[in-house]
C-alpha cells in the first residue's frame, strides 16, 4: 500500500512513519511544511529507506497537493498535519484556523479530485483517515466537582446510571479526593467518559479548529460519498515530542534545574497514551476500520497533571539524582564560593569543580526534583478532565494499548536522557527547515 501522510515530521507523524517503515511493506510519502514543530531529524532512521520520501509543502497549497497526488498515486491518506499546541492557539488562533480548517478542507478537495480519477477497485479501496483529538468533546466532570458544578453532564452512553446518581457519586468522589492527597486519582467507573457519540463542545481555539475539521470530513463522507475514517485520541507522550508539551518540558526543565510549571492546582486530568500504541491503533483503523466510522483511542491512564510531574521527578530522582558538592572546613573568603554547589544537569555531574577542593568536598544528595515544582496561573478555559471510552476500537478492531503509564513514562524519560542532541537542536531550531528527503 502507498500512503500519503501529512504532518509526518511531527511527534505522532514521525512515530507513525518509523512504525510503517519498520513493521510493514508500505510505501510512505511524507507531506510536511516543517513548521517549528516538524523536524526531519526525527526521521533520520528511515530517511534513506527507498520506501520513504518527503515533500515540503503547506497543506493549504492546492496546486502543490495536486502534484503530490498525481506523482505519488497513494492508496490512502493519513492526515495528521495541524497546529497542535493549545497555548499557542490562545496567543495566535489565526494559524490554527488556517492549517486545521482551511488546510483540512484543501486536503479533502485535493484528495477527492484525485479519488475521482481512480479506477473503480482502487476508488473503493481508497481511505482518507483524519487524525483528531478528544479535545473536540470539551471537558468532563472532575472527581473534585461539587454536583452544582456539573451542568450539562452526560452519563456514558452505554450506562443506565441516571444523572442524579452520577452526581452523587461525583460528590462522594470529591469528598474522598479532599480527604486523600492529590496523588491519588479516584477514577470512578461511573464518571462519564468520551464516547464516539459525545456531543462536540470544544473550549480552545485549537480544539474548535480540530472540531471544525472533523465536521468537514464527515460532510465530505455524507455529501460526496468520500471514504473517510476519523480517530479522536487522548493525550500522547513518548520519544521525539517537542519540548513545549507537558512531559518533555518537565523532563528537560528538571534536568536543567529550571522551575517545573504547574498550571493552577495541577489537578487537571488527562488520559495518557504512549505514542507507539497510538500509531498501532491508527494503522489498525486504517486497514480494518469501517468506512465512515469514528473511533476513540485512549490509554486507560487518567492522571492528574501534578501526578504526572511527580512521577517524572521520581524516575529522575532514581536515574539521575540531583547532586550537590558539600565543601567542608574551608574559608569562604578564600574559596569565594557558596558551601553548596548545586548541579542539576546530567552533563554537569561529570564536570569537576574548577578549583581544587577535592580533599575538602564530598558529594551529597541534593533533594528531589519535586523541589522545582512551581505553581503558575492557570490557562484560560483550561479543560479539567478528559477520559476516553476506547471500548469500540477494542471490541470491533481488537486494539488495546500495550504500555502502562509507568512503563511508557520510564521509556520516555530514558529516551530524553539518551537524546540530548535532538532536544538541543529542536529547541534552538538549528535543524528546523533543513531538507534531508526526496522532493517531487
Ligand atoms: N499530541 C497529542 O497528544 C495529540 C493527541 C490527539 C490528537 N493529536 C492530533 O494528531 C496530529 C499530530 O499531532 P502532533 O502532536 O504530532 O503534532 P506536532 O505539532 O508535533 O506536528 C504537526 C506537524 O504538522 C506539520 N504542519 C503544521 N502545519 C502544516 C501545514 N500548514 N502544512 C503541512 N504541514 C504542517 C508540522 O510541521 C509538524 O511536522 C494533530 O492533528 C493533532 O491534532 C495529537
């Protein structure tokens, strides 16, 4: 199969392409504009493979897209290109409207025009898979909510629980939560989850633009009979994620000894999915999903943000403990030093102090990375809880995530520890925009 993948230089797109080249015989053409979020360095391990090629274009450019379809003759499109960071969408929504709505419209029209030229067997087999987010559904009641805060609550669609009884469970979960520490997330089985039937109620410019793109895709299915698939996935984490998102930001800030920012009280709940599980789900949906269907994808890992940050700190405390050098019995004025020299970077740990204090100094444990946690003002319109009901993809397509949050997070932290160069280069932009692949 020949796949046209948009946004393949981003976090999830690059994981998808690495998976396809390693685990399938498919051929991939990667269409990406290479914004700040797109880095071909994430694809170095596949860039020389004859089944992979790259085209640098903007998905809003119709003529360039038409040329890609004509040249590469794909059997399916997997559309991931998007502006994806909620905070950026608040500062500058225009890019989100342009790429996520106009870009998706342009992709749909270019793909439909190409599809109309295909012979009947290829036309029937063709798929346009739109990759979207659970953020289109807005947010869900939170275990801390008082019943009065739960206006608009919809119990899960397969659940006969009444709203009244659900509210009472939420109240009891809230009571339980205030009695427990913030590290325990009481996931009540009756707190509602996002199903494929949940009404759209996006909160941010990002989620509204993704919701709009989902509507366009459904309209192209209904109006033109265009063979689409949609997946709505929860928060992803894993290797190669741009360090503006929570998990890589916390890992890299901690290693640099910088504050670990927590929005509000840090009790926002997200349902975390390891990126390699997500890309396997995407391929399963593409190859086995019912035309026109929507599938929710989630990790069964509801965690408060503060729990996520504390879990990262615990792994770092174990793998790269913070070390101070304690200097004993020495004249401060002669040394011109503080008595504690804190070293928080793994690079710095191997560098000896410049003055010869070895006889008087000794390394001491400098405390946990959790000491760097800093509470900052909450994001406007911040959704409080997301949680996916992934039973449809499980029952219909037999997909389940393989990583637990603990195993996936450990792999992720280790990857960032092992890949300083990638982190440095995406952060300073030194690799962004560099052409490595094949152009049309
Ligand atoms: N990251 C998540 O947790 C998550 C969860 C659910 C769904 N999604 C969705 O998955 C998709 C991929 O997310 P991601 O986290 O990999 O995003 P990302 O920001 O890491 O990557 C986006 C990619 O799209 C490219 N791009 C942006 N604008 C473009 C344009 N106009 N033309 C061509 N290419 C363009 C960028 O260069 C980049 O390579 C998005 O559609 C996002 O909405 C993400």
